[in-house]
């Protein structure tokens, strides 16, 4: 009989974690959006803190959003407001840092200039 797999430890994600992950990407700028801290690439919103103080609004492809919400409903969700936009909400208390890093980079790659993407290098394969 095999032992059950241990779930990877989830390090508590904070504003500083998100800030560090976003600002390590070339060309990302910090500012505000709707009165909350936000990060932009190419002048467009990559991510911003939701006004609830517990979630991150993150740019994401519709198909990836559906997969993530289906696989991790305790972490990823949308409200009616975001349903028609390529955005989703991320509950910071539930998300793993490694997955958040990948999602932030994916969002950045959809907005960044070719020069900034080249400076970052190739995207590594990953699993949702």
C-alpha cells in the first residue's frame, strides 16, 4: 500500500510576495488602479490587489481560467463583474507561490514588449 502524497506546503502569500514576483519581470511598473496597488506591463494591468484586501485580480486567458477554477475552486474564482473580462481573482491565503509565479509570468508575457520578453528568456514548461 502506497503512502498518500503530501500536499506541498503553502507559504503565505502577501503583498510583498506579489510585489517581488511582479517586479522581477522586465518592464513591470508599480502604480495604483481603483485605489489599490497594481502592476502594469506595456502600460496595461497585469495584476492588482482587490479591494477586499484578500484577493489579487490577475490577467489570465479564458481557457486557463476555467481550468484553474475547476481544479482549484478554493483558490481561483470570478465575480459577475469579472466574468466577461480575461481576469480572475486569486485568494492569496490559498495559492502556492510557485503557481502564482507562473501565472504572473504568463500574464506578463501576454502584455510585455518583445524586447522585455527576450530579456527574460524562454518560458519554462509547467503544469496547472
